[in-house]
C-alpha cells in the first residue's frame, strides 16, 4: 500500500511538474469533498490528512470539550478528550479521529474528475507563483514551435510567448535553438498564466552584464545609462564606486572574454562601453567615442548640445543611418547636433554689416575762367555748326535689317523682302514656255 501510493504520487508530480506536497494537498481536498457527501460528516467540522510516508488517510472532526454533551457531532466529553489530548480542559478544541465512510463507484468517479480539475488549477497557480517574482529577470528556454503571430518558447515548467514586437529583426529563430530571454510580464488569464518574453528590451543587456561580470553584480561597477538599437548596436555607460577598479577593464575582462560572452549571447550585436562623467560636456564627448570632439556648446534651457568635430570624423560621428549620434543622444539625455569644422567656420565667417551712406557733396564756389578757356570758347563759336542728330521720323525711314526668327524659319515664313528675292531666283531658273510653232504633234507616234 505504501509503495504503490508513494509511486503514484511521485509519478503524478513528475507528469504535472508539481512538488509532492502540492499533490498531497490536492488529494486531501478531493477526498474531503467526496466524504462530505455523507450527511453526518457534512454536519461536522472535519478535515483530512494523508501521511506522505505511510500513505494512510485519516479523517478528523474538530469538537469542543464540554461537561455534558448535547450535540455529539460537534461536542465531546472531557473523558473522551483526555484520550486524545492528556492536557485537554473544558472549553478546548480537540481533533477526534472518525472512520471514513465507504464510497461507491459513483463517488470514485466524482473524486477522479474533481482531482483532475484541482490538479489543473494547482498547476496554473504554481506556474504563476513560480514566474511572477521573476519579472524583469533572465530566463532560459528553447524555441518549441514557430507560429505566424508569435513564437512559443519552452521554459521547462511552462511555456512563454515571444511576440513579433519583441523579436530582433537580425536574428533567425529555429526550432530547438536556445536563448536567454528577458521576462517582460506574467499575467493571469482564463486559460492560465501568460508569460511574455522579450529579446529587444534594453534591460536584457543589463541583466547579461550582471550575469557575466561579478563587479557589476556586486555593485563595484554601476551601469549609469544604457541605450540600445536591438540587433545592431548598444551603448553602455559605466562608472566605478570602488577605488582601484577600472570600470571599462572590469567589463571587458581578460582578453575580452567577458564582453565577448555578452556579444555572443546577443548574436553579434556591437556593444560600446562608455565611461560615465558628471560633466555633461565630457559625458557627451565620451558617448561619441572613438570620434575626437573639438568643442561642445551646451544650451541648458533647451537641453541641446552643438558638437564640433573635424571633417574627417564627421561620417564616423553620425554613423550608419545616424545610429551612433542617435544612441549617444539617448544615452546622455541631450539632443545632439553635430557640425563639421568647415561648416562652422563658413557659418561664422559671414557677417552682415550695413555700409554708411556718403554725405552729400557741397556745391563748390564758381571760380573765374582762365584766359585760355576764353580763347577756346571763341574758337568754338567761329567753327561751322555740326549736323544735328537725326529725328525719330528719319530713323524710321531708314531700311531696317531683316531679322529671321526661329519660329518663322520652322513655320516656313520669311520677311517679304527676302521672299521677293527668292521668287526672282526661281523665275530665272524656270524654263521658258514653247512657242506655238515649236510645239510637236505626238499623234501617231509609237513609243
């Protein structure tokens, strides 16, 4: 009896992935619900216990110790109570064992159905209690099946869902492939607990750092800020809180083994380590590394930063599709505007200055003309008068040059003067008409 019962409980616990004590509690509730179908037992305050070692089932009734018993189903005399508990007194509550009633075939079928239902509820409750405290942590699992809307992940005791929004575009998922996931949410639904996983959340990188780097896990190195473009690049700002600990060296590890493990788990995603600094200028310059920053102008009111770099480093600072500057802005919390040195010089060299107006010239006093000027004036008076310029009527009478426009040429039009000359040339080439005596009679001629 003992061995069969223990084997059955062990097998059921392995199939349902539940601990043995939870299986025993489900069996106790199931048997108690069956025994309570008896009227006498239903009127009592009863409970049931199953011994995990012996496999025996015992039914107890809670009764009050009184001097005179009026209700034998809820009260017990002091003499009977002392047999159960030697220290019992009047007014105490003692547990008296009662024999369970015999159950028939119908009661056994009912017990089986109730037990299956209770096991299913216990399994769902156990999964929720197991994974709810792990929200925000890492969990490992294997791809179980791929469906059009989402991916089902086997987490061992439960199944998780990886929605399309939480999938990395550069990753290729295959059945049986193992990953580490960020546990995003655990919620209760009518069908059981729903576990939502993520591979794109920035905290996935944070948890990987805590897992792979002891200094981060112990608090000697702190991750101050983190910005991620899932599948492409991640920037992590770190700072040391312990003297003598290099935050960048601790994260990289000997020969880069620590950071390489994180990159491998992220399937080749680039990870940039940035040294955090309380000064915004220095922090922005570190976030844009390996670009050499020449100058930074901050606007505290609008939270913007103008970064000046050399022309050669301008494409590197922007990055492919602007990823580098976008991640740096997200990491620092400042809106970053990058300008090349030549562009800044060109903008600052333009000055708009209005020229002052020249003062009006004062009329000079008339001076007496010299004697030489007087002689020239007399010579001009004796010279014959020059011809007067032509009037507008005379100008119109002169023949104007013939100008041909492109529209006239393509339209076959031409000025009348040129047209008459062309007709004269054609007339010269045209053969003269035959006179009447020179006409021939071709009648009768055979050709």
